[in-house]
C-alpha cells in the first residue's frame, strides 16, 4: 500500500475513479465538471511548471515510467511533472530492458512495481494492455497511450490548450468548429480528444481523411448521439472553411503491415498557403506531435513555424502543468499544493 492510497478529502479523485480506483485509463472517466475542476488545478500548477514557484508536495514519492513504445513528449513530461512536484522517477523504455522480454506477464510486472513505486505511467503498443496493468495494482496507473486505443493525458492537455487559446481570443468551446485531419483511424489522440470535446455543446466536427483512414464508426455514432454535427470529407480545402481549430495528425505508419497508404497524398498537408487561403486570423492550428519530417510525409509543414496561429509548442508546454494536476489528483494531494508553494 502506498501512503497516498488512503489520502482523504479528494472528491475529484473519487469522481474520476475507474472501477473505484484512482487511475486514468480513458477520457470516459470525465464529466465536463470534473474536467473543468482539473483545469483549475492545472492553472494552480502553472507557476510551478514555469519554475516561478516550487513545491515538494510529493517528496519521497516514486513514479515508475514504463514505455514499451517510442515516446519523447509523454515520457519526459510525465517524468518532469513528477519531479516538479518533488518526487523521483524510475524509467524503463522498450521491451528489451524489461523482464517482459523473458516472458514475465503484465500481472506480475505490475504487482512487482506496485511494491516499489507510488504511481505508474504505461505506454504499450496493444490496446487494452494498460487496463491489464491497472487491474493488477492499487497504485494509480495512467494510460500513456495504448496502441490505437486512447491517450487521455494528451486529450486533456489539448483541450486545456483550446480553452486557453479561446479565452485569449474571446471565444467559447461550445459551438466551435473543429477540423481533424490525417490518420483518424489509428490516431489515438484524436479518438480521445473527440470524446472529450463531445462533453461540450453544439460542436461541428469536420473529419478529413483518406477513405482508408477514417474515424471508427463507433466513435462517430457516439459523437452524433451527443447532438453534435459530424461531416466527413476527403477535401481539405473545403473542410477547413470556417474552422476555429485545425487539428492535424501524423499517419501512424507503425500500425500498418503495409507501407503504402491508399489516398494519402500531399493534398492532406497543412501548410502556410492552405491556412492563409482557407482560414481566418484567429484559427488555431494544433498537432499532438511528433510531426513526420521525413520526405513524403504530409502532416504539418514547418513553414507555419513562425505563424502565431500555430499552437503546437504551447500544447507541449501545457503538458507539464496538466500532468502535474493529474498526479496531484490521483495521489490525493491537489488541495495541499497551493499552501505548499514557495518562491523559486
Ligand atoms: N504526443 C505524443 O504522445 O508524443 P510522444 O509520442 O513523443 O510521447
């Protein structure tokens, strides 16, 4: 048992619990109210994330960061967020450096690590594998991305970024027009983000993808049931008209047996000329990153790098305070953070 298991007085942790446990496996654990509570905790974390303030609220706590699939942002930012709260991080990356390569089960791995750590972040190439880790332990488990399944912390930081950008522009998320572009079939970030956005009202989604990479039907049905308008298109120039948010994604080549992707042409690239000719001065361009910089990749051009509408690095910066808020909530210390802060 971790000392954080029995922390009392954390209503948000109880509201978002998964099967009664403090875990973050899916965005389906959130209501609009609990999401907005988490955003208020994220705002409190901002000065700590920027090193204007410091806290040692998680001093002595250990995070086990288990990444069985490649990652830069999620692994480093979860680790940095835990350190910013005063804790320490133990990492393992890839199967090669884990005893799972010797045949150890997820159950045994998870049980063993629960004796060493106070929280576990897991990325795994198979959908559902992180849930299996979570079922084997009582310490908080966070889904850092499970195959084509979900990536809840990315969706939360994306929506937090949208809220901040809209607040600056005097806009509301309710009623917004969101255009999602690229690999909507295998892109777990869009699967999580569209479900989270559906908690808002009267949204219009335009989904632009090659016919081979369209958003799964079960997600489309869920969004339509929420009263939102969903349009699918293979024409980016048409789809971008009137967009408040353009959310581009990389083709998830690692999830294909075949390298060739039918219909994925340069017409799917978000670039300066396209944004200038179709979007307004207050359209926000987002991407979960990494963008693919190799020849033939079409997701997001670097020619937008100096355009203030490009929010990709504001997104990555927001990853730290959002992940700090997730840890503080799951470990039940979110109400103590403000009193624990001192000047850096
Ligand atoms: N956005 C994201 O998940 O990035 P990484 O794969 O680098 O963690």
